[in-house]
């Protein structure tokens, strides 16, 4: 039977099998182009700034591939970006994937709580990973553009109360974030199923200046993660070293970025 391609968002990337995009599961991954944020540390620069310059992956090919793998051992797919919820026809794509018997994880920045709620309430999403860029009181700083932090908070509250499988994640960027920023986010997300702290990757960044920033050392990241685990468990990190790292002339890393 001839495949009739529905009116779906253009898919700009497709990974047939991945072990890292859905925690504990093997999954395929779809990348949608475009984003309403301009996070300077984003490592999907072309996907955000120039999605039209990237070749489309035909929906027909994607469907044929997931049918092939689903018959064997892959029944999950991650829809990521960019930011998927900026696409008004995202529902069509999710519905198509659901009709193929796939479980779906949505990656989102939480800027469109109405889209997140609609997808969950319509049964089109089985899991959500939401990126939290930093404390909400300075959200536009982390995102490189003016952001309505009330919508981000609305998404957080809905996801945490929805009962859906979920986790939140934050990329820790030296010179942009202080350690206290990570702990503030962790305290804000107490009660969530999980909060994953990620190491910054300076290989390809939206703002090229950020490609010169060195990530925190593994030892320091491990300490931050341990403190975050304590906070998420309702324990205090008092007595641990949580002050911002001091650099030249007593300035913090964050201060040095703008000096």
C-alpha cells in the first residue's frame, strides 16, 4: 500500500538506535528544526539557527525504519530539537508515531505549557524530559532571549503533577552559572522524579565565544551532583563547599565572563 505522508513538521535528523536519549531504554531519535530560545551554550547551533539549510529526512523512510526495528527490539522514540513544541502540526507527527505502536518521549524547554498539556492529555506522550536552564528569576539570561518564566513554571508544575514519567535536566556552564544556581534549581524541583545535572560540552556552541569555555572538572561535577542528590532527597548541603569558584582577583567565574 502506498504511504501517504501526513502534514508533519520537517524532520532534520534521525538516529535509528540510541542508548543514551531515553534513560535505561533503547530508542530511535527524531530531531525537529527551529527553537524559540537562543541559549548561548546550545550545541545544536545549525538545528536552531539554520534548520532550512539542513536536509529533510522523509517521513516515509522514518516509518519504514521504525517498523523494521519495532518488529525486533525498538518500540520507543524520542522527539527532540530544537524545540518540538513550536510546531503547530507536532500533534500529527506524534499521532503518526503512536499509530505505529511507538512509545514517545518528548524533549522540551517548557516554554509552551499548553502544547505539553495537550500532548499528555491526548495520550500522545509517554515520558517527558524538560530542560531547566537555571533559576527562574533570571531565566532570560540563561536563554539568550526574553522568556516568560511563568510559562516555564506552569510546565514544571504540570509535569510534576501529571503522573507521567519525567525528569528535568540542567547543563552547568562555567562563567554563566554559579554552583548556587544549580542548587536553587534542585530545591525548586524537589518532588520531581529526577533532576539530571549535565556537563557542558564546548565543541559546537550557538555563541562561538562559549566554545572556549572549559567544562568543570569531573571531580567538581561529581561534587555538584552529590549535593544535588542531597537536595532532591530533602537533605541540607550546609557544611559542604557550595560557594562559587573564585578566580582572578577574587572574582567568580561568572563575573570573569563579562569583565
